[in-house]
C-alpha cells in the first residue's frame, strides 16, 4: 500500500476477501474485508485496512479505495494489489471489468 505522496511503498499479498455489496443507484459499492499472508507487517499508519470498490450500474469498476477502520485513509493500493482485487471481482462475477485502464 502506498501512503499518498510517498516514493517507497509496500505491496501486500492478499489471501482472501470477504465482500459486502451495497447498491445506491447508479453506483454499486463493494466493501472488501482483506485477508493477507501471516506475518505481513502493515504499513505504519494503517491499523485495520479494507477496500472499497465503486462500480457503475453495469458493474464496471470505476474506483478502488483503501479504507482504514472503515473510513477514508491516506493510502492507495499498489498496481499489484489492485490487480489482485480486480481478478477476484472478475472471477466471482461481482464486477464485469474496468471502466478505464487508469483504475489499474
């Protein structure tokens, strides 16, 4: 995960996700409880990270956001972490693709 403005970051390998889906037309919010490899040290400043994926009504991913303790945080996902999340969402059918390549 990347602290905003940092040039050095840590990439976390996720081992699982627990989704909660909330629809608020025209958006679909997918909250993800994140699981990671045992022994992973979270970046300083993060205590309980999770993810929020915002999709449009066609289930195309619009944005992927790092939450901490359920609130906005000063972190963003690395490209590799986003790929793990996108792969999971596509494989489970929770999302149908990305609306822009910049989401990755």
